């Protein structure tokens, strides 16, 4: 890990080479763990309360006690940020149930969760990509029914994104029962034929993305029509614009789906407006005017 000087493991800040965990860690054996990815701008964690709130919900959903208070999370993450030279970083947090003899059921004895975190430089999408857009493919959503939990058990997501990479695409847009759910590692937002920003509703089939929520918040703030609603697969052909959103991709315009051109084939006017609002919001955050 070239870009990481020290990592946090179970209360200690240590060199990555020294950070080791048991082969019986349930995160390693079962993917019995949850995680968060938090962008850092101007050396400050972006939308930290929202990320910590989601982490708390996920920990409760899998019955792991939250190992740190909100203040302790914040302090630990700020130390990781301070140890990294980059202004823009991406924080990774992972909490597994802990170490126990292999048995699917939770261990009867109390075990201590394994807490791991690190920060690395954030590579936001280059301007050229924002001006050109990216290609995506569609794939059937083969994941489980609790995609709202940000679990490290990501084998389906890994295979789906690899399928995209092998077809020279940036992301796979996932389809379940004729509807769009999300991307393999992102949320999907469209500008529909009526010029309304639309994104699938929060339910068990998608991760409630922090970036997606911010986009909806910015749309409301700037009187841009926006709706959370089911989106049919067929709307991929009629949408004027399609975007992807995530903490590391921010907002990315899609120019082709399965080699079919989206809208005019270039990032559209609604994307350009939203990108401007998003960049302005980030700048205000860097300057310390919003949390
Ligand atoms: N992934 N949906 C899925 C399946 C994701 O993995 C992600 C993010 C999102 C977007 O969520 P947010 O806006 O909160 O980042 C939606 C992260 C970045 C990852 O796994 O690296």
C-alpha cells in the first residue's frame, strides 16, 4: 500500500505492513462485516454525520455493537487524515464481528469487533471524463435482498463490475424485475423524458447513497424538479440524461448504455447545472461554511 502511511487497527495507528488480523476473523471467513467510504475535501471528512449515521444503522442491522462514539470516530478519522499529505482523500472504515471458531451462527461468547480504517488519496474523475461521459452496460441484479446494508460481502458486486470492465465500460447498471436498482458500486439517477431528475426510491434493493441524497437535497434547494420513483429498464432508452453517483465518483454523466447513445451523446444541461451546484457545495464546505 504505497499511498498509505499508517492505518488504524483496533485502537492503534500502525504501519500497514504491521497491521495483521486473525485468519479466523469473521470478516475474512464470512464477509461478516460492514464498511463505509467517506470522501475528504480540504482535509475534512465530507458529510461525516450522514456517513456515521448510515454506519450506525448498518451495525444495528447486523447486530454488531458500535465500537466507537461519534466523537471517537471523528477524532480517529481526523488523525488518519492528518497523517496523509493529500488534501483530497478517501477514508475507508470496516468493522467485522470479530474472531471466533468457524460457525455461521454468531458466537455465543462475547467477541470484540475488529475495527480497521485507513485513508488514501482520492482520485476524483478527471475533467475530460466529465466532459465526455462514460460507457456503462446493464446486468441482471444477482445480489441478495438486503442491498441497503453496506456489507463487505461484495462478491456479486465484484463480478458485476468486472463484467463491465471486460466490456470497456465504467460501471454496470443493475436490473431487477425490469426495473433499475443501482450501479455495482454507485447509485443511478436519470433525467427523464419530462426533464425530471429521477432516482429509485430507498428500499432494501439499493444502498441509500450519501451522494445521491446530497444530489436530491441540492435539486430541492435550486428548484430543479426531482423525484424518487421506480424506474423501468425501458427508460434507459428514453432518458435525456443518465448519471452515476458515489462518494469517490461524485457525479458522472453516462454517454452510452450497452453501446446505445444516451440523449445527445454528451453530458446534458441538467448534469452541468447539478455538477456546478455540487462543486459549489464542496467549495463552501472546504471554506467551512457548511458541515
Ligand atoms: N460504494 N451503491 C453501491 C452498491 C455502492 O457500493 C455505493 C458506494 C453507492 C454510493 O453510495 P455513496 O454515495 O454513499 O458513496 C451506491 C463505495 C464508494 C465503495 O464501495 O467504494
